[in-house]
C-alpha cells in the first residue's frame, strides 16, 4: 500500500509541474481556509452560538477544491448538508457563510437557512439540502434546464455514498444518460453514512461501476489527492461541455470528524482515524508543492496567516451582524 501511495505522490508532483503556480497557491489557500473555518465552526458550536445540526468538511477539502476550482464561474453546483466549505469555494464570502451559521441577517440566506442550507443564485450555488439524496434529482433538473436553454453550463452534483442507496440516484442517472445531460455526479465517499460503514449498507461497494448499468462514463478517484480530483473533474467537464454527456465520479476520502457535531463517533477506532490522517490532503498537497519547488515553508506560513485572518474576520462579522427582523418569517416563503 505504501508503494501505491508513493506512486500517487509522484503523480501529484508531475501534475503540479504542469499547472499554473498562482492557481496552485489559491488551491492550497482554499483548502487551508476550509480547514480553519470548519475548526472555528466546531469551536463556536460547542459554545452554543450555532444552532441546529452542523456537519463539518474536515478531511474532505481536496474534493471540493479539486473539483469546483475546475469549473467556470457560470457553472452550477448543488450539494448536501455538508456545504460550508463548498459555498466558500464557489465564491460566497466566509463572512456570509459564518453569519448564516449564526442565523444572522448578514448570512447568504438572511439567517434562515443555517448550516445545511447555504444558497446563492448570484454564485450559481443551489444548496445545501438536508434530505439524503434529494439534491440528486434537483441537480439533474438543473442540467436539463441548462441543456434546454442552451446556456453552456455544467452542473456539479455532490452527494455522500449513503445517498447511492436511494432510488432517486438510479432514476437520475438513467435520465441523465438517456437525455444526454451536462452533469457531473460526484459521490463523496467518506465511507460512513452517519454511523453505519459502507460495507454494512451496500452489497456492491464499487460505486463508480454502478454507472455502467446506465452506460455512463465513470471513474474512481483518490479523494486525498487534490490534483487527481482536479484532473478527473476536468475530463468530466470536457465530456459534459463538448458532448453533453454525464459522468459519475466516486471520490473516496475520509471525514476526520464525526458525521455531525452531535456524533461521538464511537463506531470508529482511534487507530482507523489516525491511519487516514497520515494522508491528510492538505499536508500531502503542501509537501508535493515543496517537492516540486513551487512553495516554500515561508509561503505556507503566509497562507496559514491569511486563512486564520479570513476566519477571524468572518467570525467578527457574524458576531456583529443583527438577527433577522420578525417580518422576515414571511419573506421568500413563496416564489
């Protein structure tokens, strides 16, 4: 296994050498910002400042950054309830995301969506959906609309591996292939649906191959390798934009935290978590950038400083933003 990991690292370094240095720095910054932002979310949640459920993205940053930073700004994204970092990558400010977590007026949904329902039509970010698999059908409809209107947009639809057992997954993939829709389905396989391991819930655990039942292009990707995620997404984007064809990407990662902040995580051993933390996607990417002579330790210190400052600024904005007026209860309820 170590030989395989070393091979993947060498591949990552080769990919880095072919990529614009400014983009590489921004990718690392977005990964570090996501990590620091989510760590701060955990801290203030424990203080009672964030209500409701709160699902963190720690350990999965390479998936969001690698895939979404391959998109054009006009492309559309829809995701599940683990959506804070993805919202930031799509362009919603950290301030607006943190204020939404606080239920404040300055949030991207005026404080009425909360952790699981980030949304911004301006940034083509359509949630944040709390129903497992519910966004898969909506994302398929978004891709159908893009094709119907000939807008040229690609849709990226994220979901966890537990959603694959929902009927809407199979129905949507069938329609997307049948109707030639420009959509990329990304299964963020973090190997646990709440507290149940994938092997206890899924008879066939090779999720990418499930697309073959619909004659759809598919690929398995190492979700700890941000460059591998980017390259697989670019291939899928070309397929969607050039040929109006869908793709299923199974991107396997591992969440370092519990399913949500209320999850004690007793179903996983410390040894298992530690094993995956050895391949922390941020550390792997930083080390590869250094090996490729693209980044120095001083550069990384500056990125860390910027991410911490951005998170502190977001927290200050959320703390100072007022709560919505009572009249807001009745706005945006109906179209």
